[in-house]
């Protein structure tokens, strides 16, 4: 049996396709069922993210196999340095085994050592992810709300 503790590595371009494979599998299946998702769009999305200034990504390995990925951007917000998670996901075969929690812990350790003050993420209040982040001590900011405007084409 594999240990629960994944090994963290800084993201490299060579991991892009495997991360896209995992992301595609996770979001094409339960509970998301994003049938509209196209594999090539995911690869393009990840490739674009890698070009973002101050991009920081991680992969999590078990016996040299990628089981989870996290992508985000570090930014300076006045005197606060923050890491904004854009995507974090775990291979469906490894979900509900503590991998996600260990991933968050390893990311936190990395950023504590690298002077980041805050990690933030946006999620759907009605998803399992919301409860997962609460369990891992992420707080809902009472005075903040995400707002979007859908544009008509």
C-alpha cells in the first residue's frame, strides 16, 4: 500500500500533459460531469497559465506517479504576498484518501518558507470542495463576494 504522504515537486513543462489528463478525467466524471470540456482546451488553458508572471505550480507524486496538481500565481498586494490557487485537483483514484489535505499542507509549508502570507481560492459553496476547504481551515471572508458578468456574444 502507498503511503498517504505525497512528494511535492515544483511544476515543470514536462508535467503539463499528465496534469491535463488528470484534470480532464476528474471534471468529465462525477460529481462534475462537465461534458462540454474539451481536452485540447485544457492543454491550452494550462499552457497559458504557465506563461503568467509569477506562476507557481506543483505536482504531487506517489512512487513517481503524478496524483495531484496545483496551479496558481503569487502576487504582492501592498504589504501582503499572496498565492492565488487557480486549479487544484487529485486523480480520481486517489481522492478521499487524504492526498488533497496533504497537498495543501505541503503547499503551505513551501510558502511559509518563501515569504507568502496568504493562500486564497474560490470555490462553489454547494460543492464537496467547499467543505474540504473549510475542513482544512480556509475561511469564508464575510465581507467579500466573487462577482461575475456574463458577456453576450
